[in-house]
C-alpha cells in the first residue's frame, strides 16, 4: 500500500532522539534473575488479587493474581520457583506497593493458556483479558476494555512512533518480528470489528516504514519527527485528520489506539497461548557501558539490568522509561513491570540539575504545550494550593503529562511534578465528594 504522509500538529518540541546507541542492537534474551518481585498494580485500575501464598510452588506462565475488577488485569509468574512472600516494597516512583516475591529455581518450568477454539472477536477479546495484556506504551490501561468502546469506532491506529528519546524497543520489534506484530495488529482490528488500520511511524525509522508498507490491509503513515507524536490525540490527528474533542476519548473520534508491543503481546497470547510475563526493554544512556534491547521478565530488579549492561562510575541519574515522561529513580532496587519500556543510566552532561528559579512569565511553556494549555498557571495555582483554579485557568485536566513544558522552561520550574501533584489533589478531592 502507498505510504501516506501524516498531518503535522503545531507546537510540541524537537528533542535529540539519542537512539543511535541501541537502534541497531538486536533483541537479546536476558537471563532471569534469582528473585523476581511482581507488582499487583501494574496497570490503570484496581490492584490484582493474589491467588498464591508464601510457600507455593509456581510455574512460569502461571496465574498468580486475578484482576481486581472490570478495570483490572491478571498477573502471571515470570519464572518457576517458590513464592517467598507477599509484601510491600517501593516502586519506581518511591511509593510502596504490594509485590509477590518469587525465588527462581532456574528450571524454567513453563505452562501455557489453553488453546483457543476459534478466532472470533469475542474469543480474541476474552483471551486478551485472560492473558493480562495492558497498554504497553506506558499508560497500562487494560487492553480488552479499550477494545470494547461505548462509542462506535471504524479505525484502529497503531502507535509505532516511539517518539521518546533513547527508546528503541518498539523499533526492534518492528524490524525483527514484523510478521508477528502485523498478525497482532490484525487480531486487534478483528476484535474491535474494524477494517481501517493506520500504522503511524516516525520518518526516522525508514526501514520499519518500508517493512509495514508491504501489507495491503494497513495504511502506513510517515510521521514528522516531533515530540509528543506518540500522544493518542496527536497521533490520531496525524494519521486520520480527526480531532479528539477536549475531555473526550479517542473513541469519540471513531478511533482506538494500540501500541506495537501490545500488538506483539496479543499475537503471542492468541497464537502461542502465552500470557504476558515478559517484554522488550531498551537499556541506554551515556552511563551504560553496553546499550541493549533486552527481553526482560516482569519483576526483574533494575539492579540486575544495571549489572547486565554495566554502569560507568559517574552516573548521576537512573530513569525508568524515557527521559521525557519516565520517573527518575532514587534506587535501582525496584522492579520492572508490564509497562516498563526502558532503563536509562545518565551522566551529568545529559541532564540539567539547575535549581529552579521563580517563573519569569515568558510563556515558553504555553507556546510549546501540544494541548494548548497554560502550564505556568497550573504551577502558580498548585503552589498556592488552589487546585480548582489550576483546572479552571490552566486546563490541568487535559494535560497529557508529556513533559514538554518542563523541557522548554528557562527558569527550570518543576512543572511536570507540579502538574502531577495538582492532578493527584483533584482526584483525591473528587473521591471525597
């Protein structure tokens, strides 16, 4: 099919992609660690409910926690061995959460899901739910729920932009597992009941564009390199020309967006009867001795990733995910999840540790904001504790947490953190009503 040129959205930023270190490094299977700690809250929604306890023997691919509600996801063991405890441990954001701790016996005894009787839409969606698949682009929204929109849709949009700097895990899947990803995309479209498929790929991945343009049932859209091109609303506009209204969902524009890694996980669940318990991650940054794309078991300590790739002595910061949206970590004694796309080890020259100064009212954050918000107003009212005014005058509820405002701020204001705090306070206030 002919390659389509995507529409370009205004605003956003152009950031150095820093992908050259890992983009040509093939996916490598990382050896499973001695201990995995598998979180019960790896997704948006209710935490999963354990179905195993201390002392239980488990197999790789065995269900260890069931979804805690409609907006929830099953959790599977990523190794075979013994459950040694269910305990609170810090997550990447420093907040303690419940984890199932499993001691790996290194026998890799594995079980699979039962074979499917057919490939009908309802069967595919049930398998996606059973396999514990969530959006693997970062948000972690349960995929089966997303495939059951309340509003009629006619298009599936695949997020293959991978606009975050450093990350190349989706790209490696696209070039190494092209047919498998394509099959997963078709399964998603069938489950959704649509025939229009758009695959949005940034033009800095020409080989991936060429590979997917060979499929006649998919419209490949060549996207201009910009951040945050992978945002759902901007991706939909670039691929289809449709605009998602403020406060509305992609389904209100007739679209559902899914990630490349999610499509691959769907293929494995449906065609290989494999639940989601491992994923490809990029390990990069100037502080890494070896830059890799690793197939990592869920619950792997970041310290094991650090040891696998090596770390330079003058590393200043560790980041989970990409540098624009991923949180900096206080320690590498935390654990990977279904949504962990990367691990960055960064040197002083890669980061700005300048102390924030008062806002100079330059408006750079508003000029760059891809959602046309007023981040300086959000920050001002959040710092004064007036969260409702931050929503009224800053538009915080429409913020996609892309980090663009903080990136361009000359005063180095902690805008991303301020916005996150405001959202948290508004959510808490809403829950009390």
